[in-house]
């Protein structure tokens, strides 16, 4: 397939393709669209940015019956951000199809509005596995009419710990459906998932799809009372820009985060006892580089996806080797190698042996550099400023940027990521300019209005 005209797409999709300026199909579109449009299951290896969203989007929209008020397509994505992108692309492709309703069902935002959106069934659902599973358990989402399932960036979903959620969702879907699985890598776990979710799939792969990235995993045998000193010593030795420290209990999460913060590290805790707003705040600060260390439990970190995560530390090894692989897989993305540091007490040696058996490789053991009273602790490059206003106040990222570069006198290069939620907004500011930014916004206005501003 060398042109979109070779496909027998409905006129509305041909119109959308022309409006979007699509000229020549990308390699993944050329390989996957013909079998997708023929109704076959497809297992596709394709990296981010290869055009895969348009490939499965055109396929599911081609068979969509917008006159039938039922949910006909489900797209599962690893993160809220990716789900948002996919939703926007599908809406763009569906621009000429009348009355198409698409619902975004993702974690990290209030459940109420999503429940309300399901009062009248959407034609298409794009969501993250955890939130979709939650809505299925509440019997708020009817998937009995699903005709197309898409698993987008499936390897990332597995690395982020969504395997059980995906399997639970699959059990609830009609067997007579088309299933499309897109993944940048094809490790054994993806092959196994394909066996259980696809029927005689057509396999396609494009050049540039990544092989499974390498994790530089190092193991350190330490006594229980020396763990915190070992952790601090390793953080000072390697000085990673961003680190997630996994603990097996909430108490350890709090204790380790407090110890690191008291020692001068930009660290915070993330576990299931946090309110959603506090959880969002911690995640925002970590993703915008205001926090350099996030201490987390497995449950709280499920769905966490941070671009360019430099390091994962297992403060305690998990009892399940697959959980270990999910944890450490977060630090190796887009072909980059990652660093995994593992603190192992003598009673955890059996867990280390299980990991060795599971990986099929000898573990690399080293001596931990103990440092209970660290000096020269690296500081986070950014700090976060919180504005008590958000989408309900019609606030947009551009409004915040304009106020900071205007009345506050900052340069655009001094300003990092801006996140706007329903009632709050967060902006990363170069650490040494935080006071000036707060003073400027407190003295000035945003969109002609004064809002409460504070530094975090």
C-alpha cells in the first residue's frame, strides 16, 4: 500500500485524511491497515511516533456504527497523557462522521464526571487499565458490544504493572471481537499476552521498533539497619537526576522519604493513604523535576510513567520476580539503558536467586557505599509554584506562561512544565528564581484576576 486512496475507506475518513494533510502512509500504516480493515487481529511492533494511532484509528472508525448507541471500541493506553493524545487523534479522524461520542476514562482525575459521561454510552472509550477496570467493577461501563479492542504501547502497560487489570478486562469483553496489539518491543510477556488476547494475528514490524532495552542492575548485600545509609551513599555516588525508590510497606515509604528529606534530598512519599489531590501534587513535582527522589509503594506507583527515569532502587526486593521486572523496566525507555540498584538483606537472598532464575543472567554484586550523614546533596534544578485556580476558572497553560513572562519578568527558558487541573495549577520554575516568580504573581494578575499563589 503506497497511498491511502488504495484503501476502501468510507468517504468521511478520506475527507479526514485530506484535512489532516496525510499524504503518504507511514510504514506501520502501510503494513497494518490492510489486515486491520480486513477485520483480522494484528500484532504490531512499532515505536512511538510511527503513526500507529492513525492506523488503528482508521480501522476502528471504518467499522463504527454511529447510529447505534453502544460502546463499540475500547483503546487501552498506559498513561493519562497518552490516552489524551489518542483521544484527540481519534476525534480528528472522526470529524466528518456525525454524532460520534468518545469518552476518556483515566486515573488521576475525579471519578464523578467520568461516571456522568457514561450515562449515555460512548461509541469509543479510550482509557487506562486501572480506571477502566474500576468502572467495570462498578458496572458503570457496558462492554458487551465491543467490536474492536486496541492495546496501545502494551509493553509499557506491562512494565507499569497493569497485567492483572488487562487480563481482568479481557475476560469481560465479547470473544467475537477484533483485537489489535501495538508494542515497541516483543518480549516474552507480550507474546504471552498476544496468545491470550489475539486470534491468529497478522504480525507486522517496522524498522526502528526498539529491542528490549537493557537495565544495568546491581545488587548490594546490606544489613537491615544499614539500608538507609546504603541508599544515601548510592544516590550520592550515582547522582541520578530522577529516582524511584520502591518499598514493600507504607511505613517504609514514609520512613525512607522522611530520612532522605531530612538529609537534604528533594524527596517525597507516594502511597495508597494519600488523598488524590496530594498524590497528584507529588506526581506533578516529580515529573517536572522539582523532586529528584520519589519513594513509592507498588500500588501507588501503578500507572506512574516518568519520561527519562534515570534510576530505580529496590529498597527491599519484591517477593515476586515479575514485580521486580515491572519495577526496573520503568528506567529503560526508548532504547536507552537504565540503572537499577537493589538493597538485599541476608533474609532476601532467596528472592535474589528467584530473580536470577527468572532473568537467566548472573546477578552483579557490589559493595554498597554507606553514607548516613551525606554532604553535597544534589539539589533539584526546579521548584514548583502552585496557583489555586484551574480549568474551572478558564485558566490555560498559556495564561500562566504569559503572566510569568510579563508581570513576573521571567524568561520562557526559566519556566518548565505547566500542569492545569480542575481547581489548581502547577508550574515548574528554575529553583533560584522561585521567590521572584511568587512575588511577581502575587503583585500582578493572571487573566486580569488575582489568585492565591504559593511555593511548594
